C-alpha cells in the first residue's frame, strides 16, 4: 500500500472540513448573545434621515405602515418594527398597518405589538391600544392592485375593513380615531414599509409622489433600496441590523441631525435597546468570520501555488 | 357606470349591503353560486374559444391600467362632484373603478392561493390514500394543514369575539388559543426563522471555498466587499478612523476639539469610503441594471398584454 503524501499547509488551509466551519459559525454567532457589549457606532445618513422624519411627525397624526415581514427576518425586520412602534407610541402617533406580502405577517405584527404592550404594562407605561392608537387592516394578496387603489382613493381601498373597539365589538376602521381624519393617501404624513421582499419596488412604483415614503429593509435589500434613497424618492431608510442599531442608539443617546437636536427617550422602565443591540455583536463576529474564512482560503491557495512552482 | 363602479359613493348600493344583514348574505350566496357556475361553464368552453376569452380578458385588464396611467387624473374630486366634459367623465369613471379592479385583483390572488392549497391537497391526498413512496410525509403535511386551519380559524373567532379584550391576559386563554399559539408561534414561526438562518452556513461555506483572488476583477471585487463589510462593523470602522482622525485638522465644537468633518482626510474614514462605493459605483450600476430590467419588463408586458407570447392557454 503506497504512502499517502502528507498535505501541505496550503492544502490544509484550503480543505477545512465543512462541519468544522459550521461549528465555528455556531460558536461565533451564539457566544456574543450571552455577553452584551456596547460597540462604537456612527449612524449612517439614511438612518438619521428616517429618525429625523419620525421625530418631526406631528403628534396625533396617523402614519401608514406596510408590515411585510415574518419571523424569517426577525433579527432585522423585528428590530425595525419594534423600534418604529416604540417611537410612534412615545410620540403619540397613530399607525394604520396593513400587509401585502405574506399571510403570516398580520399575526406576526399583532404579536410584536402585544409583546411591546407587555413591556409597557410591566413598566406602568400607557399601552399602544388597538382602535385608539393603531388598527391592522389585514392581508391584501395583491400588492400591485392594493397600492394603486390606495394611491387613487384610500377610503375605497380600505372600504369594509373592520377593527375591534375597546368594548369588544367590531366597527368600520374609518370610525376609529386612527383613520377618521384620513380622506386621501396624502393625509398620511408618512408611509413606512417594513419589508423583506419585493413589495418595496411596488410601493415606489405606485405610491411615490402621493405620500412621503420611508423604508426599513433587510441588509440583503439594502443596496437595491439605496438607489431610491439616493434619488430622494425615500425620505429615510433603515438597512438591516446596522440600521436597527443606528435607530436604537439614537433613541437611547439622542441625536443631532441637520441642526435639530432630539433628546433621548428616558424614564423609568423605558426600553430603547432591543434586538439591534442584542444582535450587533453577533453580526460583528459573523462578518469577521466571513473575512477570516476568505483570507484563509486565499492564503492556502497562494501557499499551494508557491509550492507547485518551486 | 358610476352606480356600478363607485362602491362607497353612496355607501350602500346594489353591490354591497349592511353588515350581517340577510340581504348581504343573500347577495354573497348568489354571487358565490354564480361564480361557481361561471367557472364550471368556462371549463366546458371548447378549446378554440378559450384563446378568445383569455386574450380578451387579458387585453381589457391591461387596457384599464394603461388608461389609468395615461388618462388625465381628476384633481380635487369629491363625492357628488359632477364631471365637466367627456374627458373628465372618463377620468371620474376610471378613478371610481380603481378600487373595484383592485378588489378583483385581490380576489384573483386569493383564488390563486386557494388553487395552490387545492393542488397540494390533491397531490398529497392521492399519495396518502394510495400509500405511495414517502406517504408518511404527506400524512404529516395534511395533518398540519387541517390543524392549522382549525386552530387558526377558531382562534380568529375568539380574538374578534366579545371576549377579545380578556385574551390579552394568558390566564383567560382556552384550548384553541393555546393550540394556535403552539402551532403558529411555537412551530411555524420558529421553523421559518430556522430555515432562513441556514443561509448563513451556506454563505460561509461558499465564501471559504469559492472566493479566490485569481484575477484582477476578483481582487477588485474582494477589496470592495471587504471595505463594505468592515464599514458595517462599528468597531472596525472606529479603529480604522483613529489614524484618520489624528491626521485631520481639528475644529472646536461645543468647547471640544474634534476632527473637522469637512476636511479632505475625513474622506478616508471607512464609512465614507463605503458610502462613496455605494453611492457612486453601486447605485449607478444598479440603476443601469434597473433600466435594462425595466425595458425588458415593458417588452414582456406588451407581449403578454397583446397575447403575442407563445404557450399557455392563449396559444
């Protein structure tokens, strides 16, 4: 039996077992979850513009929220949704929520608001109440048709939708404090889309120019959505986990944007830091591991080439 | 025309009714029966006439949205406003019809979801009944569908019922609420998240095995990717920024000496390099791609609208 030649260092570096890689990834992404640390951060311009817009909305107004995310992107979209809802509830801004991407999304959004309300209750802070502060209009299977309808006549687009009143009975959503003053889409001072899917393009195509648009998208969607921010079709943009961390930091530390100073949200039981802060160290480790993996693979290739030329 | 299309002006007309009224339920049942009869009739249309029906429906549907796009939009239209001239009359009717067509669109999309469920049920019921290979998986799938529909709908009824407010407290939950919670939040949502997180493993494995600097192009790609990745890491950006800040001229702001954000050297901060890459290179490239995709979509849309595309029922 012939001796198998020993692998060179270059070959070894290029042939790390997949299971080993996966194990390292599990460790790198899990361990930071148990050691929360504050990492230095500079909020990027799209996040700051979004925060500025949210913080300058008139109190008592209603924003239109298209919630198109489910738990598959909970780390990013969930953090974005929670941060958005916290800002809206603290600034006494109402939210009209609907979904145009996934039948699961309405229940996910309702659960997220219920969870936030539990935290509010625990801190003896006022709840964000259905009917008075927010309504969810449910799932609209056709994003295209619904967006065109909203742009043309929001009253007809949402006609017949019902929500539960505090006394437990259902009534037309346009009788609720959230929508009673809304007659056209331009009555919303802002529409925010939280999405992990292509509905962002549909919103731009069908609603740009009719209502100010802002988006909270996953990191993967960041580059394609940045195009619309650069062309000023979006008034603000939160991209991925970094975007969540930016918003949470501005809520926690306050922000100074374009000459305007926004104080931090403070008070007993006030929670500003959530999923973004919890997962940002994990993102660091995962990205670092990605860089190390690419470097190791390439070093292995160069060592092997060097050896073969010798 | 306005009577047919305008659903809410007046709010009650022939096409709707008071919530839970006998009249409304009668209209729903009649519409359902007529819908079933229409679908049954369409399935019996001879093949040579199917093309005519499909192309006509496609053309009308496409024409509506083209008319909506091109026809002058009525400005400041309120309920009860009368049109001034033929052009505005058409504009009013197109505007009134948008929500009705949007509802049709939603109903069709919902029917497609139903069609998908029907197809899945048919395939897996057959597999289960005939005990074909892996029929056990089909049984699990069928049980999952039935359980989810049952608990989902029962939970929906309690959540929107008279005792809905009490359900905020978990102590008031019943069997169906716990069942829905287990199936939707406890299983479906967690599996959804788990499936998506698997991508991270494949990305890492692919990056390690395939991302090699074998050419100038690959080197440029790797360098730009590295800068963008590092810019997302606040810690890396902060460390990189230390020498840049030290080399930058300083200004006094609120009594503190800080690097002048407008100085030339600040361009070499990691986040600023990444911003330049994204704004100058990536955005313009994506716009170019989007233009190409847009033109392709327009051409494809025209072919579909005019039923020039080969294949399918329209052939």
